């Protein structure tokens, strides 16, 4: 049901974002992804967070933190850090104590700015190592460490907080110590080499470090086994959260398998202020109340060991409903939907009946449900169901389910009405797993369910009635109606999308111009082409919409002030230069390109996004416009690097990143570059490189049982433009035009069928439905094509309004986005490609009208070391953008 996350990261190749990462960007704004530091906590700021720096000190804020340093001093680049972990009621007191001590002792320190942000750091869904690190002190050396631990230990005695994972507790707390870095993730060894700092949840100092004497007793206490015997042997973790873990274990006494639920004191604080131990106690009481019910795991015991609390329950064989529904879901393609929608409907309705019976059994014990998620429903052999997490059944949970689905009972519904709501919410999710904001979208979604499944008569109307909020006025899905017409009204859609993008521009903000989807755990928006301002302005320009001057000025200023600029077409300054040139700012664009020159020499990757293929295409474009031979030489050097990267196989993986495949990061992007070079030069060696590169990715194509063709990256089957089979369509199409090869000839038609799915979770250009629309157009489907119209109409499932204008959610559908990769700008580009023929949906994806003939004699080859700096006779021809 959910899509794998493969997100572009400019600084570390491609990082994988978890749901926790997206959660961070959903805290500060209800409509858009937003940086966490804009979290609305002004009402809750600590008094110390509003106080100016003492005389001789410097004060700064970054993220959720307030930092204080003696003027001119900075914490050591690496060294011992002292963390103060206290419960939220004691936070203000602890900060005042640390402030007084550190100012007197001249120790740099920082602290979280409010109780609200401290609670978010300790939330059960937050990063586990972050919990408890509410105040940090930076001693300069081992002697300062010992003095600070002694003094603060006395001053803070009696306060308690969550155990800081990855750190060493000093005596009984609340002080924790770890050896860390400042401004980098790399530790420097005594010999000058560097190694990644430990991110383990257990205190692990570097093996070359001598432990200070003041910590030796603490280390011995850490390694001492807890008192008493623990009768369970853990086999593996089923889930890890800030408040504790869930484990599959064996009971040493009986040999039976059990599920252990762990809770850590003061950790995993929820919005009611309750910690994981309090919630586990409530679960224990509930399970005792439900003892004897077949739909609930049998309770074994509740015990404390090593300060942690554990609840042991019966292990039940089965598959969670979330996984089972994902495997059986039939709307992946038209043929599969036609063959499997009927059996799936019978199965899904049967599951809901079983869940209804389980809820009725709970109601007989006086339990009123507050929430129920599909991941907490276990399908057991024989068709029975079990409810594996019943704490939320007694009280509404404050935690939204993964992927933005809300399975909490709305306020005001109790008893049978609450159970009915949960069952209707489950029915809708089983048939069309898309989150929605606002009940008006229910009209579109329930109509789609009735269209694609043989559900009983009146099924959609009953869902609509059961899910519609009490007292909410009737209303239509205006956003969906624009797409659901027999022939969508493209001018109205275009104008509304453009107005919506203009309306959310923030040229007064230095960090971002348009709301976007996060690109890595710490980045959002900015000036890049893929996920930032450059791509949005490019899209507006390509469809003929106005690009305000203040937005263009913002893009230029953002590129100029970037202290650590990156190269690259989608991730860096090359994409900014391309956009500025399109907007009529050629001289400024050339200045940006000039800044890129030293950066190009350090590029390691070969792809289009941030690698040499995208850089070479951009430089070729500017060489063609200016006749500058130096730009052409730079382009050839970059193209040579890309060619060498695919000479013996696909581009290699970089550190902390998955292997690069597909259009933006993999060999297909290298193929696109060399196809454009062949069309420019007529040099057949370019066509050879393109064919070799393309086959590295076509070798990963897999035909699924429903006839769709996807690129398998080792973990998932990907049909997308970004790194899947749709991206290959552009290079396959052009390669076959120049060099027909029988084994590749069937691919365009197979890829065309793959671009006509029924359900697509995301709607964006690079990894969603808009990418399918654009690829259908590239393969020759026009605006009246049945496949194109089907895909455009299904954008109604995702379309929303914001301030009366069309808007679309970004990746994972949790918040709205305007960026090219995932949001409104990419959808605007895709629809413009279909309805207005605005050219390639992305730069350089369409071929020249006709290739230049190859000129014999003296022609420099791509990657020829002697080519650089030699000058070039004649201006290069234009490359299509």
C-alpha cells in the first residue's frame, strides 16, 4: 500500500527518509511541509530562551536550540559532551541551574528552547538517540569534564529523566556523557584519519580513546547485569521506538514464543504528557479486562527489569492486515483490476466482518474504541482476526498512522457510532488507500470505489454517510471536479494551478521560495531545480505563465549566498543557471556557471540529478548559446567522466546510498547525455556509450504477472520516472530511433502499458501519476488518448484546494507541495506537455529534430584527454530544453 522512499540527497548521494523524518516536517504547519524550527511554540518558550546573552558571551539559535558561548570561543570540534535529561516539569529549573553554572565556569552550552519542542524530541515517534538530550554542556578537556560532572551532579541531584541512548549515565543521573563531534559526522583518529561517529543506542566510545577516570565506575555500572533473572531470550526486534521496543522472544521457562513490549521511564512522551511506562500500565490493565477473548493475545505477565518495564503476551501466528492488503491489492493495472477486483472485494468485506465481530466482543466488556490501525489487525490462519495493540481502543490516540491515514475516532462519537466509524474508515482504506484532507474528497473516493469494485449497491453512499463529520455542511469536491470531467478543462486547471503556485510564494523568506517536499532528514526547499525554487520557476515559464521578477531575484540571491554550493542539474547550481537563462538572465546564469567550475572537478556520481551527465548537458546548452569553447571543453570532460562510469557496469554505489539505477541517478541518465551528444556530433562512439549505459538498466527490468514492466533496484519494483521503468522510456525511444535493435523493440509498448495504472499512491512528476502522464505523451499518446485521459481524471483522487486554488500534496501525501519533483509544478509541467505540447517535460529528454552528420577528421571524442582547452571550430548547435 505504501511506496518505498528513495529521496534525492544533495550531500550524501541518495538518503532514505523514514516516516520519522517526514514527521519532523509536519510539526510546524498544518498545510505544508515546514522546517521544524518554525514550530509554533512562542507561547511556551523558556524564560532562559528569551534572555539576552550575559556580558562577554555570544548567543545564537539554530533549529530548536539556544546556544551560548564565551565570546570568541567555540566547542571543540570533537570531545566529551554532557547531556542533562530531566522530565518536562523540571526542564526550566534544570536550564536555569546549568546556565548559572556554565556562565560562572566559562563552559559553552546549549538547551532546547521550549517545553513543547522538548516534548517533540522525546515523542515516541522521534529519533531514539534524541530523547533526553535537552541540555548539552561542552567541556574543553578531561579535567573540565570531571569538574563539570562533579558540580552539576550536586546542583541537579534528585532530578530524573529519560535514559539518553548512546550515552553513559553518570552515577544515578540526570547527567549523561558521550564522545561526539561538532558540525560533522566524522571523528578524527590520532593518526589523522577519519571515521564515522557511532550512532549505536549503546554507549560505544572510540576504540582509540582513553576513558577518563571519572567515568570508569559509570562504565562498570553499565556493564553490570541488572539484579534478578530475566526469563526471556530476545530473538529479534519487531519495532523500535523512543519509548521502548517490541520484540519477539522465547520464554526460557516454557520454550514458548512471546511478544515483549518494553517501556522506558520518562521516554516516549505523548501529547497528553504520559510516558511509555504509563501507557504500558494502561495496556496491562486493559488486557486483564479483556482476558479470555479470542481476538486479543493472551496476557502472560508484567515485570520490571533493569529499570525497564516489560509486558509479555502470547505470540500469535499471522500477517498484519497492512501487509496482507498490500500484497493482495488489485488496482495496480487495468488487467489485474479486471481479474482480481471481485475476489479482493469478497476478501476485504470478510475481513471487515471479522473486525466488526472483534469490536463487538470488546464492547461486551465495556470497551469503547478510540482508534484502530490496519497494522494492529492480525489475520490469523483460518480467517480469524486478532487486535494486537488495544491501548488506543480505550482512548483516542494522538498519533496519526503511518502515511497520513487517520484511524482515530472523531470527537463526539462513542460506542456503536465509534465502532461504525472505524469500520467504515477501514473499508475505504482497503479499497482505495489514499489519505484525504476534508470530507469533500470522500465524494470522489467513494465514487472511485464503486467504479472499480463490485461492491454491494449503495456501498459508496453508506461510506459517505458513515465518514461525513457530524454538523459539517454538505459540499462538493471542487478540486476533483476539474479533473473528473469527460474531458478535463485544461485552461481552467492550468490557471488555477498557476494562481496557487503564485499565492504560496514567499520571496521574503531566505530559506525557501515555495513549499516543497523534504529531500533529506535536514533539508527542505531551497534553490535547487528538483525540489526547490528553480524547478518551480522553470515550470511556470514552460507553460507560458508569469514569473514574477521578485521570484527570479530570489533565485539569483539564493544561489549567490549559498555558503556550500553544490554542482548538478537537479541538486545544485547547474539547474539554477539553466533556469536563469530560460528566464532571460543569461549573464547572471553564466556567472553562476562560472562559480560551478571548481565544483565540477569533485563530482563523483555520473547521473543526471547531481552528477556529470546533468552537468555535461547543461554546459553543452550554454556552449551552444554562447559559442564558448571553454564551456564545451568542460562539457566534454564531464561527459567523459560519465562514459567511464558505465564502461564496465552500472555506476557504482557511493557511501551510505543505494546503488544508482534509472534516469536521474543511474545509467539511463548517462545514456540520455550520449544520445544528445550523438545528435549534436554524429559521432557513433556516443551512440555506443548510450547503448551500453542503457542496457545496464534495461537488464534490471522485470515483467510482473499483470503485464507491467518495472525496474527492480534490489528492494522494490519501480515504475516511476525518477528511477524506474518510465524513465527508461525516453532513452529507449531515442536509441531505437538511431539504432533499431530487435531485443529492445518491444520495450516502448510494454512501457506504455505500464504508464496506465489504476492506483498510484503519489501524484507527483518524478514518482507518481504525473510522471506516467508525461511518459505517455513522450511515447506518442495525445490529449485525446484514452490512457492519458484515464490518468488525468484520476488526478482527482489527489487534487486539493488551498485558498480557493488547485494544490497537490507532495511525496507521502502528508502536506501540500509546489515543487517540480513531487508537487504542483511537476503536475503543471506534465499536463502542459500533454495538452499544450510544451516540449520535453524535463530538460534534455527530447531529441534534436534530426542528428547532425558525423564529420570525419580532427573531431574530438567525448572523454578524449587531449580535447580540453584545445578550442573548437564552429559553434555547437542548440540542445533542446
